[in-house]
C-alpha cells in the first residue's frame, strides 16, 4: 500500500482466548491475542506450526475444530462482535463479507460437486434473487478472473480433474465470488511449486488492488510475507510477539524469535553453507513454560523472562514487540548472526 497512513480498521480482534479441555483449568491454545486488519491492506500472520495462527482467524468465522471453544475476547466487525454470533447470524458474513481460502483445496472442495457448482452455490446462498443461469455465468467469469483456462469447460469438471494449482485457483474463485471485504488465506501456497506460488500471490494482489479486499495471509514463510504484505504479525505459542510494518520488521526485528525466523530464510549468497536454525521445538499448549514462552529457546533470555510474561510495547512507528530485552538497533537488525540463536 502506498503512503504510511494506516487504513480504517475492518476487523478488530481483542484479547482473544481459545481453549480446550474440561474442568476449571482448560488448556489455553490462543492467549490474549490483539489483532487489527485495516480495510484494503494485506496482513501477514506468521509463526511455526501450532502457534495459533489458523485457530485465531477461524474463530472469527465460527470454524473452530470440535473441542476448541472461545474462552473470551471480541472480534469486532462493523461494530458487532462476531464471536457472539450464532450460526444463523454468521452465515451471511461467512462467504459473503469474509471469504476463506483453506490450506488444502482437496479437502475443501466437494469431490461429488462440479467446480462451477461450488461457486454457484456460494453466489445463490448470499443472493436469493440470483437465477441459476445468471449464477453459472458469474461462476465462469469468476474462474476466468483467477486465470483458469477455458473456464466454461472447466466449470463443468470435478475437482479431481484439476491440478493442485488449479484447485487453489478454484478455491480463490469461490472465496472471492461475492466480492468480500476480507479474504483469509490459510497457507494458500503450501505444496505448490514456486511458479504457481507466484501466480497465487498475484491473485491475492489483484483482489486487493481491483476489489479493495483486505487479505490475511497465514503462513510460516517470511519470503511470501515480504512479497505481498503491508504489515506482519508474528505469533509464538498462542501469543502475538511482534507486529508492525513489513519494512521495519525485516529491517529492525525486535523479538529474538522474529530474528530467528528471518535468519533461517534461504539466501542465494549463503549457498553451500548451513542455515542458522532456532534450536528446540515450540512447546505444546499444555506444557508452555512460565514467563515468556520463547525463553527456553532464546540465547538472549534475561532472568525475568522465565517468570514474567512480556507485554507488547512500542518499538517504533506502528511497531510493537513483547520482549523484556531492549536491544539497540544495530544489534536488533542483525538477522544473520548465529549468535542470536542457540
């Protein structure tokens, strides 16, 4: 996005808590997440598997897995809390106001339904006055809009007749059919080759630029975030540990976890050398340590890191980080030093 002024908030997630398990002491999966998505912007939501990225965004649409529930917080959309909506009230929002592209299109597309009918069903669900013939025309146009060749013929085919990249295009066509104001893309390029990845990112850019659609890109790949996102939010163990404009986060990351993710990116200049890696594994939700959840893996941990949970504090314009360490900019900007990591 051009300029530095933040767009108007479209979705505001406040103090979101998601939990599972019975009894008075459930396991906290997402713990106090605050997240704002502006109108027409692309937010990259980054973190290792199990950090809570997908759960956070699925909760907004009432798509939590069985056994996971909302323990508190708000998700404000047009001033109303989506977390308080029942299924009937959520239906016009889900697929109408907010579209979602799932990680595995093979699981999301009904194998017994023609690809075009997926789009027709979505269109008519949110526009009862739309005739089936008009919906079919719009479905073909939607497939053409995401680059599916010979869309009239392809609309009559079944998902198994599409390649992985074409299935993902079809999923994006379904998600964008009703011109949503927000598109949630959950690992949309997983298992796709780099050429198809670039094409999918182009489709997300087009949705933003031509439709004005805001996009949340859920990924573990910071390279993808750098290519398309305006802002980035980094999650670890169910919390946001750093957030801010992409350029600043990549130039001056303030949290050791963000620095580790950046350092572990492949670089052509480092070909033939081992990439630095973050030692250890993220903790299971039921086994998170006290204090900062990252401290057992952090070579820069201070004594207070093991006992006190850090809060998000301002590190620059629009830049927040949850870390007890206040490193000087020249140290924080070093994303290639192996000394940062164990």
